[in-house]
């Protein structure tokens, strides 16, 4: 995808922009399912652990196994989307989410629960690849950062909806492990609720137009022309199609000649930047908040109902600050937002570590004495604010635009794989680490947040306002400027 595919939109009228925004919102519904399916386990963790008699390690794997499916879904999803189209993969994603929701809700043991969680992970991986690609291919340059951030906003809305439904089911039944409708426990209904957005997503996918770039790629010019006419009725459709064909030819040559190999531990420096950004985004422990927050707050003395309420409030906070990030990402740049977020995350995570170190045992159960409970709550929400306004949406934006054309698809796939692996490691390790020491666990997350500041300051380039083609100039090979100067003819 290059910016030539959307130049008509750059010259378009406000109604054209509204059409593009509407399509981007519809495409981002995959992000909603991404957030819902990954976080719905939050309110069910303790009930599932008790239902199936799981230890901390197996509990962590039951939560994290969806991320293994997500890695596979992302790996194959991109290839299938290039072969069969963005829209068919959205429909497949909706079906996969539906099957996973029903299977998880009726799980009779931990083994089949893990299987259905992995199936849901496949849908998460599909959504993580297809939705951003679809949005990027219909977005004008001046709106690309904001529309690209809709994916993260949709993820936060999905997280909120999952946690809110968890709280409602648990409150109505008198606990996540208590029976609710038709004799099924509340935690089962938490999973079954995912069938509703899955059906909506699959249905909406049927009415979305296919990406014009994909249609041209498959020599379906008449279909692409129809989409252009619908989106940009005042545009020069012939010029758009010519430019798009030219860009596809250039990209095809670039993909064949492009290589990730380089002189820095076998990869190009810009590839390592993308990989390490992805790892830092997960190693600060953000998904511990969204996967385990109910369990976390119960572990330090809060009641289940209060823990679920806290989780819902945290998810609302995440939505609001993501809106702030969307408003700022194209105005003040990517680097300043990331640096500010790193500082906020470091301070808040360190405060949580200190607060948890003050926990005491009362009547055989842990609790935070005095002011330490509200301090921990405030610090947790400040952490979510710092992440949601910076590293949450901005890393996704950077990964979509920082790699040069010749390696973009390969590098993005590698960085995404690193993100899923890092997410899995943090998610599966939290229960046993928390059992050992919550202060050390959050101290480690604070350390990674501090290192992320240094990394952005030293290694991450600014991409704000650049076209995708201009990314070829980022992080050039060492001494390339000197070599170019030496090769230039004397004046």
C-alpha cells in the first residue's frame, strides 16, 4: 500500500472524508472483538481456577493460550487476506469468534477450554492483521494516524464491554462461580456473550466494499472503479487506478528484492527497532491489568464485586485516554508522546510496587492497610492513562509506517510476531510471579518502562507527516551519508 492509492481522498470533500471514516470504523470492529475476546477471561479467572482445580501455572496458560492462536492467526491471516481478500477474512474472523465463544461457554474441562481459547486467538490474530490493513488502504495521509488509531480505540471499547458484561453477570448471579440462566454458571455466560459482537462483525463485513487496492491487485478493475465511484464521486478515477497499478508493480519488485537481513545481529536496524518497540509495549505489563485485574485486586483484599467495578472503571479510563492519543498523534508527533508515556508508566508502576510491598495478612488474607489501597488504585489508573495515551495506539501507528516499502510486509509480520510472543510470556508468567512477590513483579514492569524511555530517546525515528515512501530514509546504513558525499561529483 502506498499513498498514491488515496490521493483522491487528499483532494476530497468533507462528505468523502465522512465515508472513509465510516468505513474505517466498520473495519475497526475487528479490533472490538480483539479486545473483547482477549479480556473476557478477566472476570472468569478465579471461577475457572476453582471449577477445574487449576494451579497458578496452569491458570496462567489457560489465560495466555489465546495468544498462541493469535500468533498463528496473524501469520496466516496476512497471507490469506492477500490471496482471498480483506472482506472474506473478516467474515472468517467473525465465524471463528462465534465458535470460540460458544465452545468456551460450554467447556467441560480445562483441556477443551484451552482449545476454544486458542481458536478464539486465531480470530484475534486475523483481526490484528486484516483490520489495520483495510483501514490503512482507505486512509488519506493527513488522517492516517488518527484512522489507524481507531483500531486501538476499538480494542479498548472491546475490553470495556467485556469487563462490563463480566461485572453484570457476576453481580446478577451473586458471583462468577454461581449459577445464572438455565443452570449455567455466570462465568460461562461471560464467554457466551461474545457470540453477539461476533455475529454483528460478520454481518457488517458482508456489506463493506473490498479494498480497491486488493481488487486492482487481482485485476478486478471494474469492481475497483465501482468502489472508487462510491467513495470519491468527484475524483479522477482513471488517475487513481493508474497510480495504484504503478504502486503495485513497484511494491511487487520491492518485495522480491527486499531483505530483512542486515549487519545488526542479522537484521536491519529499523527491523530491530520495530521488534523492540513491540516487546516493550507488552513487557510493561499492560495486559496483566486487562487479563488479571479482578484477580489482582482480590489478591490484596478487595471483594469480587469491587474488583470487577475497579476493572470496568480502568477500562473506561483506557477509552478516554485513547481518544486523547488519537487527537494528538498527528499534531505533536510520535516520539514526544512515547517519551511522556514512558515517564508516566515508570512512576506509576514503581508506585504500585511500593504499595504492594506494604500489604499485610489479616485473618489469613492479604490486604493493603491505610492509604496504600487508594494509592495502588490511583497508580494503576495512572499507568493505564500513561499507556493508553501513548504506547497503546502509537506503537501500532509506528509499525504501520516506519518500515521502507521494500521490507514493510515482512518486517511488520516479524514485529507483530514478537508482540504476541512478548504478550504470551507476560500473561503466562504473571500468576506464578504474583504468587512469589507482587512488589518484585511490578518492580520488573517499572524497570522495562524506564528502559523504554531510553530506547525511544536513542533509537526511535519520528515519522509524523512522512509519506510511506519517505520511510526509506529512516535509519540508513552506517556511514551511508559519508559514502554518498564521497561518490557525489565535485562542483
